C-alpha cells in the first residue's frame, strides 16, 4: 500500500501546489504572468543565438503581459482576466515568466520585483530563470526576498541529458544547473524545477532518469511540461521534416505517472502538462484537451493504486 495518501480535499494522488497555497494563505491564490522585457544568453549571442529550439518569439511567455506596459498595468490587466474565472476574493503571486528573469543588472531586478510586490493582495513572487544566470550577488538578493515573502525561483532544467540540452540549444550543461541550484538551495530559497517530456530523441527511460534525479534533489516544486511544437520555431522545422515524432497521449500519461512516483512526496506539483497557443500549436493537437490529459493521469494513478513518492528512492518503497 502507498505510504502517502490522496489529498482529502481534492482526492488527488499528487501534491498540488494550488491546494498548498490555499491552505498556506487561507484563500485561493493565483499567479499573474508578467513580462519584464528580459532576454536570454542563448538569444542575445552571449552563449548562443535563436534561443531554445522550442521557444516562441515571446520566450515561452505567450500568456505573459505586454512588456511595453508597466508591471503595475500588466498586473491589473491579469487581475481583471482572472476575476472573470475566480472572482475578486483572491491573493496573487506575480510571475515573471517570459525569457530569463534574472538576466539583468541587480538594480533592474530590484525595481521590477519591488513594483510587482507592491500591488494589492500580493503574497509572493515567482521568478523564472536559467540556472546559469544567477550570480552570487543575485542569489543573495533572492535570499533576502525569500525572507520577506513567499518567493519561488523557477529554474529551467528540461533534461539532465547534456546531449539533448545541446540539441535544443540550452547552452548550459547539467553541471551548470547543479551549480545554480545549489547556490539557491544553500540560501534557503524555494526552487521549482521545469522539465519537458517528449524532447527529440529522448526515450522514456531518459525522461525517468531526469525525474529520478529530481527525486534526489528534492526541490520545493516541479513543473512537468509536454513538448509543444509551435509554428515559427526551429523545432517546427524539424517536425515538418519528420526528424522526430510527437509523444502520444497514452505514453505521456504513463510517463508522468512514473515520474510522480519517483518524486519526493513533499515536492509541490505546479504543472503536469502545458498550454500551447491554439493559434500557433502544430503538435501534439491532443494537448489542447488539457482536461482529458489531467483526468487520464488521475485515472492511471487510481488504476495503479499509486501516489506521488511511492517509488521515491529515499524511502523504504523502491
């Protein structure tokens, strides 16, 4: 029998971040995606050009705000959109999402983050970045922020396999990731790690190796993404030349369930699939039915009588 029971409030067999936030803050808490006008070192020529092969022109911030608007104006616009779905009795976490949000001088980071934190009913901050774009000075500042608010630094890993990282033009290694991760971890900063399933030429075993390593690291949170093929990207050109195949839904669901079993039961799950822009998404088209994907994960975990962490190697069940 599993040692970690399903959530009594949601009946989910994994540790949902949304449930954690509601319990922690006492109210529904949602993220508002922002665009701080940052770039990336694999875009501006510092390490490479073109960005990751799957990134849209918006730097994976397709649902973030307009960088021509102030942070306050973007926040208000996002707040208005969310109120139609959830009402106004909410707490908010501004989320710097597009591109690399620590890739700038410290004074710019302080100015933008402070403006976001000053908005009404804000209880935290989320910052998406690359592990190779955190200096000691920036890490010290993030540690200071984490003592003042609920801060999560989201590190893009995608895969532990350096050959894949090179193929997708990450322009950093797994060793680089560990260096950035450890800089934040030793300062007590909450870390959310992003991984992607379905990357070109990765086998299911390789995806599970990535998840097993995250189990070892025990980050505060994890986001599991499905690889989306977006029009206008290098990945789209590869797909159209039949250089790799998209992941089918059944394989994706089974892989995610395997990965959840390997993570530590306390790790928060922020995402189990992604949202592709319907106007530019080429594949997999089944990913548009997000509800079916999430229901499929729930159903498979029930079928297995399985829960997050039941195969975590640090526990007695392996």
